[in-house]
């Protein structure tokens, strides 16, 4: 009797056990996501993680897991305070991709926001009522997300006439009627991580033009009274009639 006859059943049994174990996706597993990369693609600020799924079962190759369980674990892994603004976009056994819903975060953060004026720097700060998501703070680069937030704030100004009026006040009228400029372009926009604010500052190149235009308009007493000149213009220009 050949050796093959004795070895085949044992090898076959081992093969069947391995196949049965690997064929059935694991439901009792843990995850330990580790960042692979983050960045901006188009207008999407994304984070890609290695899911690092693991369990204590004997397996060969990559651990296969039940996708519905994995989805639940990935969503639960996101901090509760982040879940309204960090969305799971896609995932598989090994990787997951999350996106920062910045427009939702900005809208919620600006609710009941009281701006702070700095006359010395001719700027106005908008401190958000929502902390930046932990995923962005921990895994993002300040230079990247700072610019991203500032650009979206500017975009929101362009789309919202109410916010635009609140930020620019009478400077909107001065820039259009007297300087023939879009008020959006008169300012620099910067995100300040420490204060969690967007700081809107008059560009130095336009300070003299705005002051001159405001001085001219200040001679019209009826117009001054109508727009509450001292309050709205002085907000940025340190100008007093």
C-alpha cells in the first residue's frame, strides 16, 4: 500500500478545515484603524484608514469579516461628537474612507455666532460654536484643513446674502458703488486653530481706498444716519466721523 493512501485523508481533512474556517466571514472581531493617507480630492476632504481587523481564530491570509458588522464598527469608532460631520464613504475588508462634511459643520458652527472685531488689525473673527471634528484635528494637517475651512467660509459668504451682509456690512455698498470691486476680494480669510475661528481681514492694499471712499460718503448726513455709519464702517476701518 503506497504512502499516498495514508497521507491523502489527513491532508484532505486539513484542507477542508482551513477552507471551512476561511470561507465563513468573521463576526466576532475587533478593529484598530490606522491612517494611511488624508488630503483633498476635488472638493472632498478625505481620510483613508487601514481597518486592522483581527480576531483570535486560526486563519490563513487576510481576515474576511462580515461587512454589515464591519460597517457598524467603523461608524461606532467615529467619536459621537464627530458623527454629524464625519461620514463613512466606502469600505472593504482592509480599508475605509471617511469624508469631512464641512458645509454642515460651518452652518452649525455659525448658528448664534457673535463676531469679535479687532480694530487694530481691521479684522473680524467668527468663532464657531462647534469644535473641529477630532478626526480632522488628529489626522489632518493644519495647513491643509485651515485653508480648506477658510475657502469654504468664503464660498458660504458668496452663497448667503444674510451672512455676507453680516460680515461686510456697509463695506459691501462702498466696494460696489465706489470702488467697483467685489467685497469678497477685499478681504483675506484665515482659520485660527487656537480660537477655532475664521478671521476676515481687510487686505492692506485696499485700506486706503476704503478709507477714502468712506470719508467721501460720510459727508452725506442722511446716508450716514441711514446706514449707522460709525458702527458699520468703523467695524473695519477705525473710522469715526
